[in-house]
C-alpha cells in the first residue's frame, strides 16, 4: 500500500507533534507513507463559513496531489469527513473525484485496513476517551448511542494495545463538546457551556488525560479546562499510540 499523509492546517500550525506522531506510528508499522510537501487546507473552513466556491480550488488541488495514493490518511476526523462527504459534490462536473473514496481517519485506517493487533507503545496513565461527533456519526469510529446498536469503539480497541493504559469514558460519552468549528464562533455562550459540561464529565472519571481523534475538540476542551483552572492534560490518540516507540 502507498499511503499519502494529509496533515490539516490547524494540526500543522498548532499541534505539529500530532503530525509527527502519525508519521512515526505508520512507519513503525512498516507502512509506505509519503507526506506531499505542497499540500494545503482542504477547504473546510471556507465551506463551513458559507463561502463554498472558495473551497473548490483547494479541493481540486487536494485531488491532484493525493489521487495516485492507495489511501489518504489524516489525524483529523473533521477534515477527513469533509473530504469524504463533500468533495464529490464540490467537484461534480468540474474535476474527477477519487480521493473521497480513499481518505480515512488514522484510527479507522489502523483498525480496519492495517488491522493492528501487536502491542504498541507505553502510557501508564488513566485516560478519558472523547468521541468526536464527526468520528462517531460520519466516520463510524464508535457506535452512536441514539441508534441503539451493539456498542463498539475503534479508538478504544487501539488504545488497549498500549501497555499500562487505563481507558475510561465519561457519562454521556458521545455527546458534543460544543466546538463544532464555526458554531463556537457564532454561538460562543452555548459552545462554552457545552465545553464546560463535557470537561466536567471527563474530570469526574478521575483521568489524568483526555484523548480523542480530533485536535479541534481537544483544543476547545483544553481552553475550557485552562480557564476553569482544571488540572488535566490533553493528547491526541496517535500521540498515545506512538508513546515510547
């Protein structure tokens, strides 16, 4: 398999260690991974803000850059979901779209395609798992509670491969943290209260860390926790999977 690594702009600018951990983990597992240097934003911020036409050139560039790979892997459920669900419509009649069928969040890729079953790193801490909305309801990383199906959680499955970890989940485990991209800008008071409620539930688990598959959710909750003076740390799931490798 030839894998193209897509590192979203906010990860590159604010959480570069997550991009490094993703690359490191994929290489550790013997995967042929390439990071195209000319990659840019996928266009999600423009489209979500109502300027969809401005996202089309970025979608076209993304398509040209990643179309030859077998899979496109990203450590971001929101950007992955945007490409997967919106590119076919954005590029309809303008550009052949193949990347929407190739892109995968790194958790789903490792769980469903690579089918990792070996022991990974070491992280001797109690960790509360945050299930981001895009991951639950658009990418199938875990089971949505409202569907009343047999519970599953691919993030938890991978974390159980890490030595020393104790994974817990908060009450109402798949409820939104309140970030929601533009929602946090347009509805600041509601967003802040949702974040506060979510962080409090995570803290009640007694965890030392909060982890999840999307830096934007973790960033939002980290801001809430800092403002509230809460003593809890935040790490993307790939940072934990790669710890100690």
